[in-house]
C-alpha cells in the first residue's frame, strides 16, 4: 500500500490550518502537534467502538474524557450540546482544553459548535470518518446543531486547528454513505475542475473499490477546491454558494422524502436536473449532461428524482437560503469545470427540467 501523506493548507490568515490525508494516519503519525493536557473526544456509538481506541493509544500522556453520542442526525441536538457542556464543566475543563471530533458530519458539526462556544472558544480538531465529512463538512468552518424548528438553526463559523483524514476509516462505511460522499466529490469536479472530473471518470473502478491511492487523491483535490472557495469567501457572501450545486433541488427531494433519500443521493439527482436545465437553455451540451449522468450512475448514485408535483418542488425550493426577494437563485453548470449562480423565475422551464430527470410514472 502506498503510504504517502498529502497536506493541504486552508489559507485563512492567522486562522489557517492544515489538513493531512493518508492511509493509516490514525496509527502511523502523531495525531496532532502540541495538544493540551485536557481533551474531550467526541464520538458516537458506531464510530467509537471502531476507532476510539486507536486515537486514545496516541493520547496516553493526556487527560482524555470520551463523550459518546447516539448515532444519527437527531443527535446533533440542543440536548446533546447541553450534556457535553455539563461534561466539560464537571471535569473542570479550562480554556486551554481541546475538543476532538471523531466521526461523520454529525459529530463534527456538534463538536465544532461546542468548541466555538465553550468559554467563548477552545481549540478544535477534526478526525472525519465519513467520506462526506472528509471532503465537505470538515473543511470550511461551518458548525451547527439542529433545533426542533429547523436543521442547522444554531451555529457558528469556527475553524479547527487541524484536520486528520485517514482513508482507511472508509473501509467500514456503508455503501450508501460512501456513495453519498462521492456525490460531493463529483460536485467539485463539475463546479471547478474539468481535469479532475476526467480523472474521476477514469478511476471509477478504483473509487468503487475504495483503493487508498485513488481515495487520497480524490479527497485531496476535493479539499483543495473547497479550501480555495472558502478562502475566497469564508462567510458565503458570493462564490461559496457554488458549493451548493444540485443542493436546491436536492433539499426539496430530502424534505419530501427524508426517510428514504440521503443527502448525497438527493444532491446527485439534483445535479442532473441542474445540468438538464442548462442543456435546455443551450448552455451545456448533451454530451456534457450524459457524462455527468454516467459518472454519478457508475458511482452507484441515483440520477432520477422521485415523482413530485411541481407545486411541491416550488414550495420546498422557495425555502432555499439563496432566494432573494422571492426569486430563486440556482447554481448551474456552465461547462464541466465551471458553474454560475443565476436568478431563475421561469418555473415552466424549471419544471420541464425536473420532469425530464424524474422517475417516469409509466
Ligand atoms: N459543516 C458543514 O459544512 C457541513 C457540510 C455538509 C454536511 N454537514 C452536516 O453533516 C451531517 C452529515 O454528515 P455524514 O453524512 O457524515 O453523516 P453521519 O455523521 O450521520 O454519518 C453517517 C453514518 O456513518 C456512520 N459512520 C461514520 N463514520 C463511519 C465509519 N468510518 N465506518 C462506519 N460507519 C461510520 C455514522 O455513525 C452514521 O451512521 C449533517 O448533519 C449535515 O448537516 C455539514
Ligand atoms: Zn451537500
């Protein structure tokens, strides 16, 4: 096995930090430099039993408290946030402590928000263990918890000190969660890098086999693209919104079918609709649409949306954070390798694209 470590720097001035990526990093290098004595390791009931011991082995010189939350999105809650605060206070954690997140995006988002707010901010480290967390949620500093009134309603922008990505962790991930991460990887190729998209097409087999060399490169390139976008627009005033390709349509699918569609699956189906819309507008070729569809499909992602009434699509899409003065703004691919954000008021045109890329009812 190739044992290289790749490093990416997220360039945010004095808040810059490194992302290290490689196979077996959990056991073969010091986890992080200069960790303080007091550490809270946040994990969940699935990831803890698989990987916490490897992490704890490396932290034998530190005072580590492990806090384990339930599995699932509902664990990103105000209740768990409060319980972690209780743990920190009970154990007399001071401002010099560190929070380490070991898990997927749920653990990462919750741990990050705890770190951002405990005593007005303590050091935060991430060990993301899902592909989605490795290429997306651990990069960029968005942290949040859910409120009964909505997802990610309570949160902060808060950058970690460092991120450690061990590609070996992905070997235990479910096929569906793995494919969901790949949807975000394909997204980066479409919005920012035609060569990377072509590389993905050429490495479908290796990616589906979860080969570490291919994974290391795909994660590295994805993190690099996200890091560049975030460095240019940390608080999503402009280009950071491009990372939402496929997401406005995807969120509508997720909202209508939250029990059967996962985020990455909905994003894949939404990406095809966005591509189809640009084809209808004459701004993307049929060949490009087919290439996007074939790549997503070969990575075991759905490329047709579930059947839904246009009014339902419209109602869910109007909730998008990019809506301005009632007009929806969509991220649309202008080619494989570039995208734009555009106001769209033509619902007949949008409806045609949705219909063309939805499951047929016959
Ligand atoms: N902060 C951001 O910028 C950002 C971006 C995208 C998504 N998110 C958030 O991320 C969350 C979704 O993240 P996710 O898809 O990683 O979900 P998740 O954290 O729920 O992980 C998915 C599943 O995989 C399991 N798992 C994790 N690592 C594993 C491993 N190595 N082996 C086996 N099983 C493993 C988890 O226990 C869970 O059951 C959502 O809450 C979303 O809002 C945040
Ligand atoms: Zn996403």
